[in-house]
C-alpha cells in the first residue's frame, strides 16, 4: 500500500487549494478526484465567478479580505493573472434595509464602499437603468475570477510543490483509524496520516457517519446577448452586480457579469429558487420558465440586453441549512478535515479555505475565525 503524509479527496477549488497548501508545507500529498480534472459535474467549473468583499456580516468580510490576499499571493507565485477588478454593485430598494448591514460590515473591516443613488448608477455605469426607488453599494475591490482556469492553476501549483495528482479515481471506501486513514480507490489502496475531504456534492457519501444535513441544488447560468452598444457592457465600464430587490419586479437574487466569458453575451443567473436534485437523477436540460424569468428581470435592470439566450451551463450548489460552510475536523478523528457546503458562494474564498483546511490538518487550528462553520452546529460532536 502506497502511503502519503496527506490525501485530499475532491479536486474542486477547495480541494485543489488544500493540496497546494499541504504540498507547499512539505507534506507528501495525493490529490484525487472521481472525475476528470476540469470536469463540469460539480461546482468549480466554468468561465467566471464573482469575487467580492460584500457580505452582511464582518466575519465573511474579513475572510473575503484574507481571500483577496490569497488570490494575490497565488498570482505572484504562479505568474498567472486571476483576479480582474471590475468593481461590484449591490442593488436594493431605498429604505428597504438590504444594503445597510452590508455597508456596516464593509466599513467595520475597512473595505472601501460607496453608496450611490439610482441616478448616480445610471450616470456612472450606462448599462444599468435602475428605477428611482433603487440605490446601490459600489465596491471597487470586487471582480471576476476565471473559475476553471483558477482551479487548473492551483492544481499545477500543487504538482510543482510535489503533490501527486490523480483524476478519474473515485474513493470507494474510507477507513478512519486512530493512526491515520486508508482509502480504497478504483485503482488500489492508499494510506496517509491525514485526510482532507472536499468532495462537494459527494461529501455525505464519503463521510456518511456525520449525517450532514446537506442538499444539492441544480443551478443554471445563462449567457444573454447584448445589443448594439456592447461598449456599455465592457469590464472597464460595467461592474458585476447582485440585485437584492430592484424596483418594478422586486426580484431579489439575480446577479451578473460584464462581458468576460463571451464577446457578445453577459453571464446572468438567479441565486434563489434552483430546484433540489438527487445526484443520480441529475440532468442538464434548460429550465425554460426559470430562464425566462431571470432574463426578464435582468433586462429591466439592463435594457441593452437583447434577451437572446446564446448558451447556458449548469452547476451544483451544495447547501447547508444556514448556507454557511462546513470547515472543521472530524469529531472522532481529528486528523480528518471536512471542507464543503459551499452553498453557492464559496469559490471566491477557495485559496483561503484550502489553506485553512491545511492548517486544521497539520496544526489542529487556524488563525482565521471559522467557528460558525463547525460541525457541532449540526449535532456532530
């Protein structure tokens, strides 16, 4: 049986970052994924993800600031540009209260933020036409991370630091002991002193004894063609956006990007209302009614959109009941770290969450405040 210092199961953004962090700290590390590297079956693929500091609580803002530094450090280590700053808008109703805790949390941590009226949004960012009863928070720190490319960069960095990478190798059984772990895969048995489980939607399958209260949603992202004035949608003129209740339709949850993944279409989606699925019943067909509602809401905010859907993609949200992450040591086997429950907003924290997982695996603790992500909140203690 081949033995390692650490095994990481799951090669999404968190698992790949954990493998990089462990290998960089001198651990003989194995990174395994059940699918091919770069696959589109989970939560870490695609052309883009939002990066932002803006959250309703100071804990997440502090973590986002730390993740900002982690992305910058990864860029410096690899020579790859990964975080493109476009600025970001959070939109809400005047007097609705949606934006107040976000602004307070940003200011408490010292992250730049500016409150804009609807008229100021229209003047500064011509793609947007919010109603007069809408206001916005503008954060210059926000931007876009190229999802699939960023994961590949993390994997290459892990390999350069000495990690072994194996794809298409599903873990069929995990045995936890006081001395370490043994993992049976489809190609043999491996052992290690430490294990990080970051298998996304398959987290409960790998560690069934924890009975994690996770559910999986099938999200769809849409690419909608812009009209003749494509300049208004360019990254240097249009910030990414999250609408938290925006005027006539009162639609909350839609979000979108400037032109980035495609030359003639912007990516939009709706964070809310995705259907729950069973993994063995997953399909990739378009939910047309939901897509039509998302496009209609986006066009009311961005009238320069044509409404023509050029393509779509699907991905998975693996959600906890409180939509906070799972990031903790196994209650009975502290050499096992559980990392997941991304709930649709973990990618931006990827390098940081992987580094924290490595901290927990090697040191049993981390300098970052992760108490709200503990397993004990689910009764797993």
